[in-house]
C-alpha cells in the first residue's frame, strides 16, 4: 500500500441496515469503503490491483457469497475475504475457509474484532 493510501474495504451485504452500519463503522476507522447489495453489483464495479479486503455475507440474492469466493478464486484475485455471516454452522465455516477466507465471523460481530481482523487479513 502506497504511503497515504487508505485501505479499501469492499462490503457485500444485502441487509441494508447491517450494510449501512458496517459502512459507518469502517469509514469512522478511516477505511475507503465501497458497499454493494449483491455479488453481481460487486463484480460489476471491482477492479483488482488495489490494496483491499472484502467483507462478505454468505446469504445474498443471486450469487451467494460462496459462489463469489469461487469466482474470485478462479480469477486468482488476491483479495483477502472476511466472511461475516449469521450462519454459524461448522460446514459453512469450513467451506468458506477451504475457499481461502481469511476469517469467518458471526453476526453480530464485535466492532473491535472486526477492525483487528481487517488489519490482520491484509498483512
């Protein structure tokens, strides 16, 4: 990351109040935040090459979060993914980690843990 460049965080979350609260939290921490309601919206606007991470819900309209991770993996995008989900099942967690997720956090997520996880994922 270049000196003075803010870390970009992409938020893909279909629940508008949750998305808005994540954006407010991350912007208050100084991140450059872009938010999307679906995987398709994210893919239409994503430009690789920037120092960034992706905060991803798994249950989305259209392509699921898992499907988005598969697409990014096929494109060999180096984009750390932090899954933030209401589904705490071990099978969901294992699948996300198998696809390369840096972390899987369960909603509601502690804000300090979320920020710490973002920094840890981009090191």
